[in-house]
């Protein structure tokens, strides 16, 4: 900022406040009266100062902004690094490097690369492109092109005070989001998007268009799989088919295919050999790989629901423990499959849909991935299936299920809220900066995840080495984890630094857990997230941990490489924790739910009790005799029944400290769930397994939760076109008449396990269609409830598969879209190398940067003006006042306007200006002094001249007289005597006290006497000096004025007194 | 003309105080800090830094700085960029140690690749030694390199392998100098190797917050320092340098300051405090005396180098 900033225009946010300036004349009028005691210049200054204060305050209220105009330019390059243009990365980098060569020194260049996500690789910086060739970090998620993300990131990363231009290097095959909408936004912001098209064309290509399988099949039925392949040339090859991951044997004649140019269709017949949903995958392998440019698009998937009757799936962590339960169910004719988590295979939603209900028997949350947990929740609420969870030491909250998607669908909350005395756990996280790219990001994500997993009754704390203040700090002090959102926000803001050693933070954690806030915790656990390059803790500290029974788990973040494991492994092993080498970010959530559950041990109750029946009429307790109580149990997991009228709790454990649900159930959206918080046969429920009604009780639970499939018998078909899918229902009744005006409630669950509604509209007689976005490759399940006038006609279930990303289908650039982007935003079409020079052309309107200036105005104008106002009225001396004004002007200019940072001449100018104003103010005060000074000197000089002249005259007179005397005799002596009597006259007393012009008057007197003596001979030397009488009169005037004024005032006062 | 009562001295004093106050609140903290200059700011542009961590002064008057973008940049004594080069690999991590050989070669402790790379003055790699491991001629996260008057090379490392090893001028492994407990405490992250005028080796036992003086044969001559923020106390000393007066300059990463010690361990003075302004430091990894007697401080979190007239 230089002095020039002052001269730049300003704008106001709310100009209405400027009306306050109307107060200025009023104030001025008032001030003239109230300040009448001051002399005129001071009055003017005071009024001016006050006016400035008012005006500036009005400006502040009006939100004054400084507007800076500049024609500096920032160019952001958006570099497409998706699969389709991977081969052209070098070409793109060359373009940017060449363009950077021509950039003016004040312009800035930034780089964003993108595929599925966008990343800022170079902040907008002056001077060029600084990333060496081939050194851009590996791009994750190249299976998509997301121009929108890049545009949004770029618009956020632009500096605000320059003109802006985007240069998009892409093939235009955008397959996420709506680019043109964001392009219009860019245009609204005045940002043109120049487009550099990336040209390519795949001439030899085969891709799997789709695989079509029937939606439903019976076990043992022969189904037809139809394969549709597109080819550019005649190609020979083989097709392999996998069912649920296993290769299906088909005759060689069917396996071997010859593709003609264009669309090719083949049919393979297969028997359905299982009772579970069949997921088929077909893969085409050309004999000559050269005839197929992209191999990722040579596979397609489809699935078929197998109506295997109502089956239940019992997932167990230990088959021995649950064998009794499975057998009991089978004895009641419930079809049940028991599997351990390892036997589940690809356990996605279609696989889950093979079963009507799923029992999770003492299974910890870490058994399932985050996606599988979501799928389980969707399986219940959107697919209308059942879920039963039983306890054990790894069920419910003790199994790390707190905060999981399943907690939402269960009738109990996994946290305990109704207890007076709550056994707490304490978890301390130690975050160490990770050297690898995005290491700290993942560490933070996991920290947030563990905040969720830890119950709100537990202690949570986070330690990190940070820089304000420098050192090891409790970024989240160890305390009860009640405000999870605030803690997560805080974690986002942490700037994790290089921690020299683990000892210091581990010592802090130890102190807090043993003598600080966490000392009463029943379970204490520490997790260290690190890449291992900090120094090991002392052996003394480690043995302290062992003594205090604080376990430490360590997680090495480095994706299999780049982790210094020795120290991490050592700490975990010695303290009884575990070491995890996280191979990829996807593993982290599971590691964390496993680790965080350590602190949930206190949720277990391991003492015998007899459950009490509180809802004897409950449908789940049918068969229980009145007054009969179920057998005792030896343990359970503490939970809290949800406060919802749909939640029924027929069995409880009653204690003096409240009631804990043992059995709770409800219907949640389309599905039904049951929580049985005991279990863990035979350790806790040994008496139950011997109870004669055990089998019946469990069969009742399973049957109640089982999904009720009353399928509406309509034809459906689905079709995927790019990013859109179409679902069509043909509704005919038994008599083949069209069913019109049906209502559909449809939910579509994609590969991300999120359910979204689909809207069906009637497009013809008995024909209904819905369109939906299918942005991810994978399987989509559609669940449609069909209603006719409020009556449910049944459920319709279908599915569709997006075999691979549309990214792998792009055979040439989408020129039309690219041109449209350029046209929409007023950008240019930069095709070919010659266009590089145009990138930094300054043909954009100058940018305006508005900066709020009220703080500046307040501190550098209001304050000085206010002080000036005080100074004007209070500082008695005008000299002091002038210095005050001078200093203030200097301060405002030098510091406020930043002139001190400017060139020397601006500093000198400010100084000069301040001096000028200062001297203007003190001039009236200084003037008389100066005048008298100059006057005295002048008069003395004149006096000298005069005396010489007088002497000359004297001499001439004497000569003349002597001549006369010589002519007349004795008179000469007399004349001499008269001449000898000429002496300096006495100094007149009347003038002695007057200022400094003593000598002047004396000279006058002397000259006057002389002239008298000489008989007016001085007349010629008098010019320039005033006659003494005139001077005297003038000099006395102010004194007389003052005296007479005082006299007059006295008389007036006396008169007024008399009048009273 | 009426001359008002004139309490000249009082009023002028008030005015001066007022002006000085306004002026001072803007600028006072920077005076007397001794900072002569500063160079670098956050960025990838030449002359910018992304978390610089090590500095070395070339006896010919330039200084070299390595940062977390894996670049080694050479600057003039006043901070003008001369040139630079890049580390061959940076995915696993970046170097934290840098030393200039009297013959102009640059030794880089390529910490996360467990080796020392040797470059000629122009940045051409002319040698490398060490590999990952805990045996002889192997390293675990080497932090610092020093060269004695006879050309022997000394390397410090940590991560459970906390020791100092001695190498011949021909880059051959010779012996392990310091390993095992000193005064009852095992070495924890030795770093900041430097030779003084008597050809004894000083280093910082960073996580024990102390300094150690070794003979060239590995005998322990002196140790001093303990954790704290007072004079004579240390918080993660990360780098050492010998002043022209033969005192010891210590850069405290955790203390955000510099401290000078006599060879006997007496604290002579401290400089700096936490912050972002000039004269303030945030996580400084290294400080070194330049050939002109000024001190260059790598102010890591502020991504800059401050030049101090000590």
C-alpha cells in the first residue's frame, strides 16, 4: 500500500448511512456558538475536525470499501488426468510450460489437476510453472472426468485482486456433474474459460455393451444370459462367465466368439445352482490384444434374484458358540445358513438380498466395512428386510457399533443414557505428522471417525505437536465426549507438526489418564497415528504404562511403504496394544472401530440376572405362560431403548439403577429389527439353550423380522445409457388389461449403498418410466412399492448393472461440449501450439478488488481528528497546536496511509505537507516576531545610512556657515559652538517599554532633533520611515483598544448590575 | 495579538508521547530484534519455500536450504536466489540434514531413504552411501552429517538406531562412535553434528534436550542441558553451529529460539520467541553461521529464512 491508495476510489456497502453527514452543518452551527470563546482560526479548525469525525463515522457505518483496480492476470490451468487422456499428460504439461514462458512478471499461474476429484497442485504464483515434468502426484480415481469439481476448486483458489482466466485442457468427456451450469457460474463471475482440446481416437476397440440376466429365477432353473458386445473391427476371442466369483464351465463352442464390426449379440444358457442371489460377470478376451485399445471395458455384470424361499443368515464370530441356535431354528423349520465373516465372500446388498433376515450374533462392527454397514442399514429400511442383533462381548456398543449406520435402524441406542453411575472408558489419540502425501489428511479423518465411535459418556482427548504455542498440546483436552461435532470441527483445524519424540506426548497422556480428568476411567487406551519417524519413548515410561494397564495401539500410515515400524511395533507390543500397518486408506475405518471399541468394555454386565417380562402380551413372547419368566442370563450389553412409541421392550433387566433392555424390537421404515442384548451362548445364555421354549422363541423372532415378499407380477426392464438409467414397468393384470393411474414408491440403492427415491411417471397405457443418474459403476437395486388407490399391490424388485465407468467408453473427445464451454463463458478455442502465447494476453477488463476499509478509516482518521478537535480547544498556545496538527498529519500519512513503506519522495512530500500546514497555523503567531526582527535590522541599517547622510549634510552646513562666517567676521566661533553642541538626544522614555523598536525610535528622535537643529535639512533622507507620531499612534492602538474594551466591559457590567 | 499561556514543555512532551505511541504500536516489536533481513515465503516458485528444514553455509559465501518440496536451493548471503536442484526421490519423505564439505561438495542426509547423497557444487550427484538397516554401513533415518578437518565424515541417525557413525573420505564405513546410554540415558534422536575449532564433535541429543561433546574417537567430553524454557535449558535442540567467537549456537525447534553457550555449558544469551513476525520463530529446524558472521535461521513453519546480526 502506498500513498496512492488514498487517491483510489472507494465504495460503500450501505450508502444510506451517509445521510448522517447532514448533521455536519447543524454541528457547525452549534459549534460556532459553543466555541465562541475561541478565536476564529481555532474555531474553524475545531469545526473542521468535528466535521471530519462525523463524516468519517458515517463512512464507517456505511461500510466504506477501498476499490483497487488492476489489470494483473491470474491464469488457472485445469489439467484433465482421467483415464481417457492419460497418454496425453506430457502434451498438457508441455502446453502449460510453454504458455508460462510468455507470462508477464506480475501475472500469476496456478494448476489444478482432476479426474474424479480435483487437486490444487500449484497455488497461483508469480513467475511461472514450477512443477518439474512428470512430477505431478499420482492421480486417484482416474475412472471419471469431473470438470465441475475442477471449476469449483479453481474459482475458490483464485486470488481476489486480479483478472481471472481459466484454461481447460481436456477431452471434454465429462461424466460427473453438470459442467455447463458451472460454466455459467464462471461467466457470471466474469471468468472466461479457454479450452485446449486434447485430440485422440481409438480406431481398434471392443467393449462390452451389456449383459442381460433375468431378474428372478427359481433354484435349478435354466436361465439365458444375453451378451451384447460392440466392436470396431472383426475380432475373435473368448468369453468367460463367472457366477458369484466362480468360473462357470460352458462348452468351448459357446465360449469362443467371433465379433463382426458393429453390435454382436450372443446367448448362453446356464442352470441356477444355488439359493442365493446370482451375480454374473462376463469377460471378453480378444485373441489379438492389439485390436482392443481399452481392456477395462471388456467386462459386464448382471444379477438374478433367486427365490429361495424365506431364508435367514446367521453371521457368527464363532460357529461353536452359535451352532445350538442354528439347530434350534432348523428344528422349527426356519431355513438358516450360518456363516462366519470369512465365509461371507463379497457381501454386498444383492448378496444380502438372498436372505429375508440376518442375525448378527456377537459380531463386532469391525467385521464389516463401512460400505457393508451402510448396506445392512439399507437392507433393512429400504429393502424391507429383517435384522436381529445379539450381544456378547463384541455386540452393540462393546463391539464398536456406536455411531455406525446400524445404530439408526436398531430399536436401542448403543450408548447408555439412563444410568446414574456410568462406567467410562478413556481414549487418547496421539497424532504425529505423516511425511507421505495426504498422510495428515487421513490421520484427521480417522481421528474424527474415532470421535464418533467413542460413546458420548467416555473420555476422549487428542494430543499433537502443533505450533501455537509450539510443542506438544492437548488439541482436544481429555474430557467427556459430549460435543462430538465441535470436537470434529476442531480436529479439522489442527495443523499437525513434526513431533520429535513419542515420549513427551505419551507422558502427557499418561498424566491425564492416571491423575487428570481420565483417572476414574475403567478402561484406558491410547492410539498413536504416525509414520514412525519420531523417537521412541523411554523404557521407564513404557513400564509406567504397563503398570497402569494403559494399552497403546499404533497405526502406521504409509500404505505399506515408508513407515518406520520398529518403534511403533515396539510400543504396541510392550503395552498390550496392537500395531497396524495400514496398507491403504480404506483399512483405516475398520482399524479404528476395532480400536475404539477397546474403551467400551465397561458396557458389559457380566453377572447373573433374571430378565423380567414387562410386556406379557408381546407378539414376540407368544407361547410364554402367564407369569412365566424366561431362564436367567449371565451377562448382557448395556444399551438404551430409543424414546420412540414404535419401540417395544418386552424383556428387561431391572436394577436399582434403572431398567436395561434385554429384548427390544420395532418396525423401522420398511424393515423390522430386534435387539437381544444378551446371547453369547453358552457363556451368558447357557440356561436358555436348555430352555424348551428356546427354539420357539427364536423362530418367532426370525419369522417376525423376515421380509414379506408379495411380489407384484409386472414386467420390468432396465436400460443404461451413459450416466442415465431408465426403468420401465409394464403393468397388466391377469386379464391382460392395462393398469392405469398406479402410484409407485421407489427406492434405488446404488453401489455407494445410499438409497435415493426414483420418480415414476406414466408414459402410456399401463406403462411407467423412471430415469435416474447412475454415476458409479456397480450394481443398483430398485425396490418399488406399487399402490392402486391407496391399496398396496405388492413389491416389485429389479436391478441394473453399470458395468464400467463411461470413462472407458470414450473413443474420441467430446468436441461439442468443449466448444459449448468456451462459448458460454466467452473463452477462446486454443487449438494447436500457436495458441500458447495467447493464454496470458491482457484483454480482460481490469479486476476490482474491494477491501473493507472501515478499520483503517476509524484508526487513522477518526482518532486523529478527534484528538485534533481536543487539541484545538485545549492547547492554549498556537505553537503547540500547530505542532500537534503537524504530528497528526505526519502520523496519518506515514503510518495510516503507509507512506513510510513508499519511495523516499513520498515520505519527503508528506513531511513537506505537514510542515506547510503547521507553519500556516503558527504563522499569525510567529509573524509579529519575525516582523519586528526584520524591522529592527532594517531600521538599524537605515539609521546608519541616515547618520552618514546627516553627517554629510552637517559638514556641508558647517562649510556653508563657515563661508558665511568668513564673509561676516566673529560669527564663525558661534557657529562652531553650535556645531559642537550636536549630541545624541536622550532616549525617549515613553517608547522604552515598547517591544523591540527602541533603537528605531531613538534613531528617529535623533534624526528629528538633528533635522530640527539643521532646519529641515533631512527631508530627503526620510523616505521609508514613518514619522514617529504616526508609529506611536499605531503601536498604542491595540493597547488602547484592549484597555478601552476592558473599560467598556466594566462599565457595561456596572450598568447591568445597576439595572438589576 | 493576545499570546495565550504557553506551557511549552508540557505540551510538546504530550505531543511527542502521543506521536511516538501511535508510531510505536505499529513498529515497536521489530526494533532491536537484530534481524537484518529475511528471504523466502510459502510457495513452489524459485526462492520460495515449502517448510524448509535444513540449511548449510558454504565457505564461499552462499547458503543452501532444503525444504519439504524436496528442493535444495542456493542463495547469496543476502538471500538472492542463485540456483538449485531436486532430490531424486521424495515420495517417502524429504531430507532434514545438509552440510557443505570444505571442497564445495554438498552432503545431504536423505533421511527417509536412509542414505547420504553427495552432490558437487552445481548439484550433480557424485556419490551416495548407506542403506536401510541397523547394521554397519546402514542407516535408520539419518539426520545430520559433519566433516572433520581430515575429511572424515560423521553421520547421526535415530529411530531405535540412535548413534553416530564415522566414514572415510572415500565414503567407506569405519566405526560406530556413539551408541548406548550417556549419563544413564540412551541417545534419542542425535542430530546437529558440528566440529569446533579444537576438532571435537558436538551434537544435540534432541529428545533428551541436551548437548554432547565427543572426541573424534568417541569419548564423551561434556554433556549439558535439560528440558525447559529458561536460560541453559533446552527444548528439542535440532541444530548446532560454531560462532566466530568459538561459542556454540543452538537452534531450539521446540523452544522457538536460539541460544548461545560457552564450551563449558554456560548459557550466554537467547534470542527469539514464538510468532510469525520478524524476529519471531515458529518451529525453527536449523540455524547456522554464514561465512560473513551473520546467522541464518530456518524459520520452518513460517517458510522463510531470517538473517540475524548476532
